[in-house]
C-alpha cells in the first residue's frame, strides 16, 4: 500500500488558512494537520518540542500573516518557529512559503526581511525571471496574482529568483528542488479575500500607489483566482517530485 502523504501547515492568523491547496491535497489523499500559532496566548512559552516531529512531515506549507518576521517581541513564538524551520530545511524535505511564509524561510536561512518602499496590495502581474533555467520550477511568462504585503525579503544564500515585477524584485524564489518561496498569495480564495478586505476596513487603511481599492477587490471575478491556484498546485507537484 502506498504511504499516505503527510502535509503540515503553519497558520499565523485566524483569517488566513490553507486556502485553495486544501481541496487539491485532499484529492491526492493527503493527511493534513496544522499548527495554529495565532491561537497561542501572548505570554505562552512555546517549546520547540511542541512542534511536529520532522520525520512526520512530508510537505510543509507556511502560510501568510499580518505580523513581521522580525517582531519577536510581540510574537515570541516566531523565534521558535524559525529555529524549527532551520532544522526542517536542513533535512532537505519539501517546503512552500506563501507571503509571510516565504519571508520566514528567507529569515530562517539568514536573509534580511525588511520594510518595502511601498505596499503592494491587489491584483498585480509578475514576470518569469531571466535567472530561471531548465529544471527549475517553471512559471508562465507572466501571471496575475494577489499581493498583500508591506515587507519583502532578500534572497537566501543559494536561492534562485524565479519571478519578479517592477514594484518588488523578489516575487518567487527556489532553493534546491524542494523549497519554493512566494511573495504573493497564490492560494487565496474569494472567501479569504473578503476577510482580508473586512480587516483592512476595520483598520481604516489608506490606499495609494500600487494599492488597489477595497471596492475593486470586493468585485474580483472568481476566474481571477484560478491562475494562482493552478500555479500553486504545480508548485506542490514540483517540490514533491523524487
């Protein structure tokens, strides 16, 4: 009997769950589990042993979140998460980071994560990088995706930039054949986008350059989400290949 794929995901805020890849992985017969960091009390002292045994994870998915990877003072579990990530990545097992998740992988491997000169929010186009070569994860020449970030990352040592745009150079990177980091949200669903918009409305966020209006985002056509979902499904296939 074929071994069941064990997928674990790290969730950092309540409204930003597993997204489109849940149904895809369920169709593959995967066993899915999660660590919900957002549910931990502020003063909870997380021990690294409380996180999954690395041997019990076949694929790690690291989701997004509104916090900075550098804000360990307000989110002390970030320090433990990054320590665990370093151990996991050293095992050469498959991992995919999405937005904050991509920043966390970069940070865990010693790369700088910093405030970007502008927020990038809404549907934007990213382009396949000239650094992408045969054998790397292949993106389309361009694809429209959902952005929602005010920070970005430098490339970790040994990483290859796979996608970029004029606003934010590092949009997708690859390490070896088993790790992919995304700056954007290929997993986002219409339901999740509604939660993003509602949260921003509560915060009375001002929107300017490189930021799509909340009204326009609310009117997003369902077909706009499909390219990102397809891209993420292919990314999962890529990092899982033997």
